[in-house]
C-alpha cells in the first residue's frame, strides 16, 4: 500500500487465541490484518488526512468493541447455563 501522510498501526492482544481470531474476523470486511502470534494481530490504517484517519479509526474500534462485548456475553452466558439440577 502506498505511503500516505497519516498512518496508524493498532495491535490487539488477548489471552484466548479463539477470542483473538474472532476479533480479527470481525474486521475482515473492513481492513486487512496480520497475525504475528496466536494471541496477537495488528492492522494498519493509511489516509490522506487526519480527519479521515480519525473516522476510519473510530469505525474499526467500534467494531472491535462490539466483538469484545459479544465474546464477553457468550462467555458469561456459558457460565450461567451450568446444570445445577442435581444439587436439589
């Protein structure tokens, strides 16, 4: 990709490799990303001006926040659906 005046690299790390893959997958239609380790990926944004870079950053981060919130909801729902019927 050609160099532009405004660039940003974001690196995301999570302890759970499947979570990091889900977060990376959430950006698949937005931007290309690179995986450097099982628990880390990064993406780069290049824009001609700062205003566009800020807009693209906000869009990507909102997507990552949504993916993170969904992963947390799934994790907490999984822990709350344990079968406690044998305790009675």
